[in-house]
C-alpha cells in the first residue's frame, strides 16, 4: 500500500482534529480525574455524532465499512486531546470479533447498536498483569460465565463485553451483556478510563470461538486494538512534542530562549524522532491488517508508540521545569494517559514476547 | 575521598612506570598481535603483580584495595592490564587453599615473576557461565590424574607457565550436592604442552592473547590437586570476587582515560569558531560519564574494603563489576563520539581502548549473571535460569 493517506483519510484526520480542538476542554478533563465513574460525555457525544463509532462497522450493519487506517486517524486526534472516553478502541475490538467469528445473528443484533453508539463495548481479556492468560480463571460452561476480570477499561459503563475464559475444550471467546454482571468501579490515576472489576456469577454469554481458533482471534483482536491505541499514543506524543517546542521557544533563561540550549533542543529533536518512528510503524501496521505480517507490525507499532509517549510525557515535564508539574498546566493528563495506555492492550513485555515468538517461530 | 599517602605513592609509582609505555608501544603490539612482554616484565620487576602475595612468600602483602589502585592506574594511563592482571589474582586460590608445601614451591616464583601463573581454565565450549556443567574430566590413576576435555577463552595460556584448571573428578550424577565433584589443579604447562595439552590461539577484535586448550590423556601428578578433591568449585568462588573487584578497578581506570582524553580534546578542538566542549551536546555527555564513573568507583572501593575486612563481598563485587564496566563502556562510546572521525584513527588510541573496553560487560562474568545473582541472592526473587 501507499504510505500516503488518500483524500478521504486526510479529511478524517483534519476534521477529527478540528472538532476535538474545539470541543475538548482541559478544565473538564482535570475535573474528571477527581471523580470515579465519569467519562467525557462531550467527547463521546461527538464521537457518535461524527460517526466514529460506525467507522469500522460493515455497511450492512449500519456502519461506514472503513477500517483500521481511518479509525487510527481518529484515535490519533483523540490521543492528542487526551479525550476522556474509553469506548472507541474496545468497541472496535468487539466489532472485529463479531465480524470475524461469522455469527450472523449476533452481528445483526449488536453491530447496528455499536455503530449508533447505543451499545458500548468492553474487552475483558486480562487477569492480573497477564493480558491473555493461557488458562484464564474465568470459566465458561453451559452458556454462562463465572469469575472475575479486574480493572477492565470502560467497564463502569459499557453494555457489552468480549470475554476471554476457559471452556470445556480450551479457551473461549464469549460475548456477554453486562446487565447481568457485577461491576465494582476502580479509583485510578486516570479515572475517565472507567476501569471496573467485573464479576460474572452465571452471567449468560455466547461463544464466538473456542480452542486454537479462540486464541488466534483473541490475539488478532488484541493486535487490532493495540494498533488503535498506538495511534492514540502517537497523537499524545505529537501533542507533547509541540507543547515542548512552543515552550522552549517562548521561555527565556539566562537571557535567551531555553530552546537555544542544546540539552533542551536536542531532547526535543529526539522526541521528534521517536514520534515519527512510531507514526511510521502505526501507518504500516494499519495498512497490513488482515495479512500475515500484521501481528509483527502491530507489535512494532505498539512498542515504539509506548516508548514515544512515555518519553515525551517525561521529557515535556522536564523541559517545563516547575510549571510542568502544576495541576493547571495539565501535562499530567498526558503523563497519566501515557501510563494507562501503556498497560491497556498488553504491556511491553507481552508485545516483546510476541515479537520474539513471531520472529523466531518459538514461544518465548 | 582522601587517600592515604601509601596509596597515593602507589599511584605515582604506577604512573611513572606506565609513562615508559606510551600509545605507540600499544599500537605496535595491537598491530602485530604480540604479547606486551616488556610491559609485563616491567610490572613484575617493580613488584606490582605480587601485590597480593604475603611478604613471607616474597610478595608485598598489600590489601585488595591497594591492588585495585594499581590496576586502575594502568588503565588510566592508556596501557592494557589484561595482559598481566591474572598473575595478581589467580594465585589467590593457591594461597587460600593450597598446602604449605605447594605455597612454598610456587608463590615465591610467582612473586618474583620467574613463574607465570596467568591462565585459568574454567570456561568450556558447552558451558559458558554455567560452570557446574563443565565436561573436562580428571580421573585418578595411581599417583596421577588423567585429564581429558577442552577449555575455551583461556587467556594468556601461551604466556604462562602454570594453569589453574577446574575439572570434574566425580560424575555429576554421583555427587550429593551439585556444587561438588569439581576439583582444582595447578598444572605445569611447561611439561604438559606437547604431551597431552595443545593450545590454539583465538583471534579476537583486540590484542588479548586468548586461546582454546585441548586435553588428550594429559597426565598430571596427583600432588597438583589443590585442597580436597571435589571441593574445587567452592575454592574458586572466593577468587572470583577478587577478580571481579580488580577488573572493576581496571574499568574505572579505562573510564578515567576516556573522560580525560575526551575533555582534553573538547577543550582544544574548534568548530564554528569555538571549542566543541562549549556545546552542551558535547560537554554534557562527558559530565554524565564522569558522574557515572565516580559512582561506580565508590562501589569498587566499597567492595574492596568488604573483601579486605574479611566479609563476603559477593553482592558488592558483582555490583562493582557491573557498574564499572557499564561506566567504562559508556565513557568509551562517548569518547569516540566526542572525537568524531578522529575517534576511528589509530593514532589517538581511542579506537584501540574502545575495542579493549568492550570486553568487560561480557567477561569475566556477563551482566546478565550479575543481575541474576542480585535478584536471587540479594532480593530473594525466584531463580530465573
């Protein structure tokens, strides 16, 4: 594929950035940090209104039938704005699982509601630090789920969850409505992610895939979500790069802009390098979705975007000095988001292991 | 840190000796891959390599901290102590666990340099850091042991009279504890070469005189066994701490050389009409390396003082080696960067020292094994290997 975005894709990028610039307000995001159970409703309403929830849903189910490239561009704009609603990425994960599993009834039931924003998805794979445990403690039997999934993003408000569980014949991927599950909100350093501990006590669920097919599909879903998240991380990194650059040009010390000092300007140049490498990996990963290369490309994107966002968050605060750690300046919104996104969709170790496995052909 | 006058005197003496062996000497040796015999002889004659041998056996009976200063100064002067450092510490096992008769027989010769104990046969092709899985065997036959097997990375074997050899004397499956069944021998290579022992040099990226050693029914007298049969692994452990501390001190010396060299160059070299050292992009990396080196230096002296006071410096010796080798490698990289293109030109010695300094995050023990040691034995985390 071309590494250049086509006209339609460029329009999505520009428009999503423009809309979010106008509507996302730092004060509102700062308030969200101090309460458990609230997301940025303005952002989510915007996502629904702009059709971002429908982007990757097939047209026959009321969606726009676009894919990872377009969703990635929206995620990049959301990342730049530290937008406070965690539904776009898992919603896409649930969408992909429903489409890939080939269950026409379930797809017809849920996909139109996901496209319209009436149903919000969550993806509950992780148990502890293991994003995709080999034998999950959550059990599936007789059409019901039993067990707990800790700190699931979006789970305080999501209506539907894609769950990784142990079944009679190995692991299963199951879809469950969350009305029947218990949710215990988690107070976190990034509260608008809406983390909740989900407990299933005989919650009705339907199998989408089981055994080896379930593992393959779970990895594919995770990789696709990781690529969306990597775009979000790139958006955040790039925003920080610009904030740092602007401050270094404006702020004076010893009679000159601090950006004149090599230790400052070189650091900003290094941030630029990290952002561009991660961006290139994101574009490549989005472009090869559905091919044999995808898992490796997704891991590349995920690893480099995590490093870029972490580094930019740290260095941007450093370049700002004391003002960088103030509540009002809000750089901590990025610092918090850099850390929450670094954990959602699997930490660096998971992706490094996967990369080793794919490159050597051996399980790490 | 203020040092005693004794230590300062040692530093001055080593500096004076090393001044006789300038960059050209080392460049020539590097080019021809020759052993720096003149340098080793000078060190020996000055008594520096006998620093750790007690006075009653002809050495100077110094503490390890003082010996560390000798090694540091050698490196800081741009010389390469790897050609000789083993003479200083391999005898430790003999000193600690050898019989009085063995000590009388060998230590005075080692002290005056007439006997070179520079080779330590531990690593094997199939057992790198996993020493307990080594395969070289020594089987008792009357008054002799018969040795078969192979060692690798045995440095200076061609320039040594004696070799300390670790070999299995009891098969692994027959020992009660897995650390038992290995024994230590002091092998006289002057007799062994050609009658069961073959040495093959390995060419490396620096002038390091390392070799492979093959044993094919080599017969050695039973009297060459040091201490009790089967306890060899335990005997070498204490020597390894001394080795790590001394090599850490060499790394500190290397780091000091690189930092000095880079600072001097950055002050004098002008680009865009000012010294390159006026650029933060140049001076900050030098300053950072200096801070890293000084921190590592403190750990080296701390480890040496734990060793000298009779404690077990396992953690400190390991940390000192890791921190110092990382500091010297960082300084080496920084120095090449500071010199730009000239960093690659032989005449500045930077590229030679760069190649030499690279060894020490790998040998004599790799950083991974040090981290494993700290994780398991200091922090109580599960064994990872």
